[in-house]
């Protein structure tokens, strides 16, 4: 579709009215009917983040070093606080990015360039070995850099299988990956076992904690069973974690960290062979909103450890009720043993994708897993008020599908 720019602009009120009218066809995320994409702790946290974002609405984080030292200070302090949270060594380093994909792509690029230096092969193109449940961003990054990604089958409990990963390692392997947790199943991979494998084989282990990084530490503080996944594991070389997921900060905001300055030195882009002199960035993008930095800093300062622990307690109490409610529906079962708030459930008694279709007709945007087939939800406190309505509709949908007998779904799993 092509549209021409108007010869004369319209009024602000008319524009906003049309935007709000367009939104009428969107999924009801505020009512907890969207299983991903949006996150919320509570209204107060959202307002703090929004106010901080708009306080620095015009500034550009690209200019933090030269024009906006306030932005640079906030970015440095967010990184410092996060390094402490993830039990990093004193000389570890980190960077803010605009999202999980950028964090992962930069970790892959940093590993590649570090590996080239170690091997003294400037054109080296290696491979990455990970579980089949690892995020597609690794394939996106590998595609950009002409690298190979090898995906190993997961264990019966849907966690990464270190033995299966090791079986795919060869002389060209440069990185192995573990997830904390994996997006499809919400299961934290055995990072300690992967760390031992990385040390034994002399490989870089990246932990993709984009989903759980800013939730798991606080859930662990509550005494729940959260396996070690961060720099407390000796073999971990780098870690990515999204602030704009369960850090509950406005988008775009993510982070990536490196155990040593030597590895972190390969992260940035530094170029001076053009008329304007040195061009130095720590992100793939150049311009990025300073509001994302400011909102992350303000959210950290507003919540502190106790604030995040309270959110974690409330969220996990809700997740417990959600899992219990799903388990009470005859024929449904939780896939694996999820550690946080990503839950997938399936059925061996009927077509679970057909259940998703019936739920979609009731206004619930379906999240799906295709192997094994299941309904998938990544939940924050947005979903808590809708729990009873959701479970009631699940029970009704299962009843419909059971009555249909041999009917089969047409829906496909799509992120």
C-alpha cells in the first residue's frame, strides 16, 4: 500500500483521535489477553518509567560521551548495578543495548572477534552450538556474520542436554549457549554443567538471560529453586538480559555483560577513516533514545532490591495459581518444569492447537509451541487480574474440543 504525504497537515486532535480509533482493532493487552510483547509490574512502576523516559525524550544516548554526561552517568550506573546483581567479577564490563536481539548479536560478534585474535586467524568463521530451544537471535547474528549455528536436541525435561551439545562441538566451535530460561519452555538450562563443558573444551559460554535475567535473582532471594546461571558459574563468559522485560522498564532497553575486560574490548565499533574523525559506538545502532536509559535508571532507583522482591513474590504467587488451574483441567499438562513465569502446556488427549483456536475466538491471542505442541504464555502482572476468566475459557474450550472429536486445527505456531 502506498500513501502520499498530505499537502496540508491535520489538527493534533484529529490525528490522535484516528490513532485511538486504529487501536480499537488491537489485541487487548491491558486485559491480559496478549501472551507476550508487553510487561508490567504495577501502575506506579509504569508511571515512574514513563515520566523518566519523557524527561529525556529529546536527548540522544549516542551523544552520552560528549553532549549528555547525565545520560552517560545513568547508563554507567545501570550497568554497575546489574553487574553486582549478576555476581560479576570486579573488572567485568557491560553495555546497554536496545533489545535482546542486539545484545545477543553483539555477544556473538564479540566472541567471534576475540576468537579470531586468540587463534591468530583474522578471517575465522566458526560455529555456535546450543540447544534447539535457544532464541532465533543467534541464527540472525550468525547469518549476518556468515557463521553456523548447530542446534542439539533437548533432554526429556526440555532443558539443554550438555552431552548432546558436546557431541556437535568440533575444532571450529567458538561458542556454546545456555538459556535462563529458554523462551519455548521457561526452563533454566543446566548452566553449571555447560560452564564445566566450556572450561574443559576452552570455549566461550554465553548465557541468554534476556527473559529471566531481571527476575530470576529476586525469585531466588525468595528461597525458590533457581539454578545458578550468572557469573557465579566460572565458565560463563558473557550474559544478556533485557531490562524492558522483567526489569519492567520502558522499551527499548537491554544489557550485555562480559567476564573480562579483554573480552569486552571486542564489543564496540571504533572507526576513524572518514572526514569527521573517530566514530565510536557500543551498540549496533547509532542513535538510540536516551529515554530508555533514563527510565531504566529511574526504575532501578525506585524499586531497589526490596521492590523487585515484592514484584517477584506477587508474580510467582500468581504463576503458582495459574499452573494449579491448568493442572486441574482434565487432559492438560504443564510442559517441563518451568522456573519463572513462562509456562507452556499441552495435551496427549486432544489437539491443543484446536483449544488455542477456540480461545482465540474468545479474544485470547494465542502463543504456541510446536515441539511438543502446546499453548505458551509469558506472564507478568498484566495477566493476574484475568486469571479466573482465562481458566474458565480454557475449561470451556477443552470441553468444545472434546465434543468435536476428530477435528484438527489449522493454526500454526508463530512468535
